[in-house]
């Protein structure tokens, strides 16, 4: 999580209009990431879980979680 926090330093400094973060959909990773992103009050966040097999017909079952952030006006 320390690496994730440091990687998001670019976002904190440059404030891009949109941000996309992706990780496997497992509580041990998603809960801390959600907490880090929730602390970035400059953004409104939405999240979605996608399964490569169900959503795209690919032979992979490992679900992925995506967070999309929009810079507040």
C-alpha cells in the first residue's frame, strides 16, 4: 500500500481531470486502496468490478476492480 500511496503522488500534485486505478478484486487490497482514494477529497470516485470471462468472454476468472475519479469542479 505504501507503493500505491506514493504512486498517487503524481495525482495529488498534478490534479488530472480523470484518474483510473485498477487492482484484483480481493478485500486485502481493495479496502486499503478505497481508503487511500477516499482520502483524496479533490475527486469524486466511482468503482466497478469486472470479470474477464463474464464481461468479455476471455478465459480468465480473476475479477478486477476499477476506480474512476473525476476532479471536482
